[in-house]
């Protein structure tokens, strides 16, 4: 009887234990999280698809027609990279193709970075665009005391220092160090008071490098990396000859025309004037730069900086440049902080071109239309001169059709049950 009693007790305990341990794992887990509807960003390239296809066809044809060696094209529209395309090879008579991370020299397109960086540091109270250069560089000596005492940082960046155009560029091309060129500024001819006349510079423009270094203790390259390159993810960009060659994925420079194109030796010219002409970058880097310039990276390039670079400082009174040919229709020409400002088709266009032996770089963007383009080439020919004005005129001719295209897309998506805001 006692054994039977003990057996019953053990049986009850076993059933209880099994029920306790088994029950929790037998109940399926119910996730009570309800995912919100994810609204995908519209594909804005659809709005201008005909235009993009037409321009890409034009670019490809001209690239071949002019015997270009290598190049790259980027177009950004409404914050989206709608074209990112490499062309050709890094070096003639090879099969080493250019890719979207191949590095090119930007030459004077570098000036736009200097303008943005200077504005950033201005708003951080590190430098002041309105402060005289001699306040930062007391040993500055110019031929005329009035210019020496009154030229400001803004004058440097807008080519209105008063010195004649291209002062000491031959020194830079001959490999003279920037410090020695700086000591020679006192003999440079002066054509106007500061702020009165536009006269293009590389040496005077690049004094912002020295000023920034004195104010921060950091190199120009470090400041660019901290404030622009790294935040934007421009991983291929650099500011030195060593940075260019150490990338191991760079385009070689070329001279000549069509079948007579030849590779020329790499050189370090103009790296002494880094703000004016020292930046290297890939087309992927430049697409990110375009996005920032169009206002789609406000945490890096905010609206105050964009306003600074889009504010004209001096008219460009040249009677021949940008006046005829493919640039016909430019109503006004002005210069800001490292940027040319054109008025075309009643719209403001920010533009700059660059040339250093064997390389051409071109950039333009229209804030109002939210579109921009970059062209990089490692052989100088007519394509570099044609590509940007052709793009701009073609787009402005096409842009009145954009509202019609949007209406058609909205109608098509409405029949599919899509809300226009989800397009």
C-alpha cells in the first residue's frame, strides 16, 4: 500500500515537471511589432530619361570622334546620381580600363573646394573672409602698400587682389617652391585696387592655404579631409602628387589629337598651389561632391555655405571668353568664391573648368533646376570645351517638358494604385 502511494506521488510529480518544462517552448513566439509602410524614394531619372539617353549618346559619340583616351561622366538630378559612367582607358595603347574609382587631376576645379572650405571655416570663426590678409600674414609684401594693407581673404578667392592675371604661374610651372614665390610677390605688377577688377590668379588664390594653416595648425589636405572628403565619403580624393600616384588607380596624362595621342610623363606642377589646382578625385567622389553642392548633404555643406558660394563678388568683363560658340546665350558672367556664376536661360549656373598638362576637368550645376554634371578627361580635346555648354543648353531646352513627363507618370501610377507621393 505504501509502495503504491509512493508510485502515485512520483507519477504526479513527473507529469507536473514535464508540463512545466515543455509548455513554454510549445507556445509559438508572436512578434507584436507591426512594420510601417516604407515609402521608397522616387526614381527621378524617369523625369528626364529621354534627355539623359540623348546626352549619353552624344557624349559617347564625341568621345570616340575626338580620339579621347579615357574619361568619366557623372550627372546628378534632384539629389540622385542618375549617370555614373567611365569611358576608355587609363593609358593609350593598353586595355587598362577607366572605372568609377579611377583618379583624375581636377586642376582649377579644385578652386570650388577652396571656396566651400573657406566659407565653412568662416562660419566656424576660424578665419574671416572680410579680414585683411596682412592680419594673418604680417610679412606679406606687395608692390603697392594700398593693396598690401587692404587685400582681404575674399579678394583672394574672387581673383580681385589687384595683381595682374596669372602672376608667377611660370614660376610654379618651373617647380619653384610656394615659399619662394611668396617672397617674390613684392615685385608682382598691380593693375587695380583690391575688389575693383577681376584678374585670374593661382598664386594669390592659394594664400588661403597658408592662412588656414596658421589659424589651425593643420595642413590644407587635413582640413579638406575633416570638413569635406571624409564626411561625404570621397574615399579616392587627395591633395598631393604622392596621394595621386599612391592610389594605384589613376589616369595617365596625354597630349595630341586622335590617332596621334601620346602619353606624357606624370608631373607635380601646381601641387604647390593646392587650393587653386591640387585636388585629385574619381568620378564617384565628384558625384558625391555634386550632391553636396546641390544641397543634399546639409550636415556637411549647409545652406549658409551654399549661399556664400552662389553670391557674385565681381563681374567677369572678358569680351571673348564664354561669349560665343557653344556658350552663346550666357547673359551675365560673374565670379564668386572659387566659382564662376553664369546666367543662362534665366537661371543661375555655377561652373568651373580646369586644365593641367594632360588632364581636363569640368563641373557645372544649376541650384534652381537641381541638376549638375562633372566631366573628367585624361586627354585635352574639343570634348572638354563642348560637353558642359551642350549639356546645359540641351537641358534647358528639355526642362519645360518635365512637368508634362511628371503628369504622365502620375497618371500611369494612379492606374496601378500608387500614390503620386510614392513615385
